[in-house]
């Protein structure tokens, strides 16, 4: 807890083991690439090219944090920087001014916020809502409505299957043949709700 009165803030440190493993794998790939870059510098005979590339590596947001320069001017991988980065793997901090919420509630609320932000990114990228090549207002409204409906179906499928949409999509991709089933028109009008098999079959690409 930091501060007093209405300006007080409560900070909670959370740990995500899956994110920790992902960050470790990502760092391992970066260090492997960085070692290859340093080896190429040693093989470089042109001093001007060597100095330029060394400056680019030190200024790089990807590699620079893991580099240190010796007194001789040579670049080496900074093991202390790696150990400092490892301490933060999988950890994140959430804050709130509500003292009644538990640490678990704060973490779940943050994850739900991330899900909402991810949904908006999906609307603009994964579901291809943009660009919209329509000019008539009713067509634009229909396009956006279908896109939001697609996102809703993804979320419903995730809640029903208790799995991510990526895994569900991979499982659905293995289906080669499906048979439709539903109500006949007479049963639907009568409200009987009896399920019957439809004789037609469709192949799923």
C-alpha cells in the first residue's frame, strides 16, 4: 500500500508461469542470434564496417540490453544483465485503490482487461474488419455487425469448450466430413423441437 487517503494505491505482484517460460524461450533465441552477430564481428576485417555494426548492436532495443563493452572496445554478452532479466520473467504488477479486492480478484480483473484489449486488436486485424471496401451505410453496418458476431462466436466457443480459440480452430481444421442435423419446418412451427438428421452432407475444406 502506497499513500494515504483517496490517493492511496495498492500494488500486487503477480506471477504467470506460462509467460515466464515464453519469455525464457524468447530470450534464448535472442542470445543465440546475438552470439552469431558477435562472431560475425570478429570475422569482419573492415574496421569501419565493424565499428558501425558494433554501434548498431549497442543501440538496438533487442540486443543492446544484453551487451557490455570491455576496456579494449570489444563487445561481450553481459551475464549480469541476463540474471537481472530472469528475475522479472513472468511477473507483472497490478494496482488499484480498492482495498476490498483480494489479490486474486485484482489479477483476474487485469486478465479480463487484457482480453478486452485483445478483442479490439482482433477486430482490427485477425477478423479483418479493416479495410472496409463499402460505401453504403447499411453495408458498412452489416460488415461491422458480422465481424462482432464472429468475435462473439469465438468467445462462446471458448467458454463452452474451456479452451482457447486457437486450439479449438486446430481441432475443427481436422474435420473433413460433417453431417448437418436440425428441425424440419413443420416441427419448428409446431414447437416440438425434435432433432432429425438431414440427409445432405457437406465436405469441410
